[in-house]
C-alpha cells in the first residue's frame, strides 16, 4: 500500500478554486467519519487552509481519492485534475515535511501551518481514518518541522508587518513585560501587532479605535494573554504618554498623532524613550516627531526594507532546511523499508523452522527404525540445506533473467559478504 499526497495550493490553483474545495472542520469531520469503513478511503488526513487543500492517504487507488475530493465539493473531476499535484511514497513524505516546516507556504517559514497540520491529524483520528502507519509518518513530519525550527533560521526573521512591529519593539525595549503598547485603530494590521506583542509577554495593551465594538472584539481576543484597556478615540492625545510603543494604522486622510501632542507626552514621561510605528498610508503620525530626542519613528517603507532583508535571510536558511528535510524523509522511508523487510524476514524464519521440524521428524523416524545414525544425520543436513538455499537460488536466477544488473549485483554482493564473513576466523 502506497502513501501519497494529493491536493492544490496557492501555486497551482486560483483563490476561487481553493475556496470551492476548502473544508470547515464540521464538514470535514462528517465526511471522514462516513468514509471510515470504505476500503479505499479509510486511511487519510485532509489538511485544509486558506492556501491549500491536501489529502494524505494510504491507498492503492489515487484516482478514487481524486474523485472523492471532486465529488464532495461538487466540482468536475477533470477541472480539478488540471490543478492537482500528486506525490507518492518518498516524495509524498518530503512534501508533508516541507508543508509542516513552512517551506511550502505562501509566506516562507510561517509557523501557523504546523498547528494546522496537527489539527488536521487530530480531526482525522477522531474520525478513525488514521492507521498506525499514517500516524507514524505525520509524527515524523512534526519531528522534522521541530528540527527545522530549532536548527535553521528559516522562521526566525520577521516577514510580516505585524510581526516586524512586535520584533522592533522587543529590540528597542529589553524588558517586554514592562511595556505598555497602544494600538491606534483596531483593524487587521494592528490586530496582528497586538496579538504578536501579547504573545511576547508585554505588560499592557491600550486599544484606541473610533468604534468601541471593534475595540472590544480585539480586546476579547487577547485578554487571556495580556492586560487590556480600551480608550475612546477623542482621548488619544491625552493618553499618549502612557504608551512606550504606539502603532497607528487608521486609514484616515489626516494625521491623528501630532507633533505637539507627542512633545507633551514626552514631557509627562520625563523623556523616557518612545517607539512610534506608522503603518498608515497616508501617514497617521507627523514626521517631525522624529526630531524629538527619545522618539524612534518607523514608517511603512522602513519596515518594508527590514522585511525584504529578513525574507532574503529566510530564503538562504531555507536551502539548509530543504537539505535537512530531504535527509529526514530518506531516513523515514528507509526505516519503513526495514520494518517491511522485518515482517518478510520473520515469515522466512518461520518457514525455515517448519522445514527443520519436517526434516527432523523424518530423521527421528529413520533412527527409530534402526538406520545408521551417521547416514541419517548426513541426509538430514543435506536435505535441510538444499531446501533453505533454494529460495536464494531462485532469486539469483530471476534477477539474471530480468536483466536487472543492479538488483543482481546487490544480491551477489550481499551473498559474497555473508560467505566472506563466514570464512574469516573468529578472534
């Protein structure tokens, strides 16, 4: 039975097609549960995110899985086939490891995908579509992702605006737990800033937004990690002094943070340094504040140059990570082959023992009849040896007939090694 990966991602399919075959957890759970007793569809894990939908399965019928993916999403299978990639065995293992490590992501090295793959495995386990072999492959992929994260720099540089702001704040201020952060506007960008900084352990987050409902929504999302306070928008200026870090991204046509207000805030702070980040276009913060002693002002262009440099560093680190993933995938495939050979070896040993017992019974019967003991033992050893060596002789002949020089060479070398070791005197 083969292991394979089949799916579409941001490189092979449009957003429209990815939306059509995306699964929410409830739908996917029900579909997997309904396939748990299907002979060809009962060993699979489905990873579905905004950028990919992939099926990882143990099966001999790849086309059946493709048909299933098209059918449950009401898509023509021929249309889907034009955008699907397929990997089998070693290539499929390597692909899964690359996905879990963030090497196949739209944003190189992004960490969220590992959690999404783990969630997909857990859901499949709940639906009883994970065999021990499939589980082993996924667990090894998680191990590979952990190695990539800990031993390479592929995920250590900020490559999103939200994360870049958070990293910048930690660089400027050495003790995050003592920081008060203010986000001016609670849109998508500043929400990411607030979430990243909350995860990094800042002391407090002040949310200043024109509509209180949006501010409350963001507050609920991060309140379990950090102390949060909501500030009315018309009270922005008088609260600036409370913040060590200010990230603004309002989308306003006019500046919302003025030079005189920052200057007054500095005085109230006894000139303790401030970091102001302006993510808005047009800009939210008066550029003149940069002239104030103790104020660091960063704009979109400043952060973009940092992100581009960091992305280049991630790409360089990704080369090392790709080598590591390929090595780990090869190790897993080798382990599986050895394990597969182990069952064959066990069967052959059992077969040999059956032959031994048959020949021993015949020899004992001859001895009971009074036949010469030496002759009986000679015949016993000859018959047993012939029967045990017969399969190896057949393998050598079949390899020679098949004109498989590599296979024949492996067999010949292996047998030669065994013979050579036998000839060497024991110390």
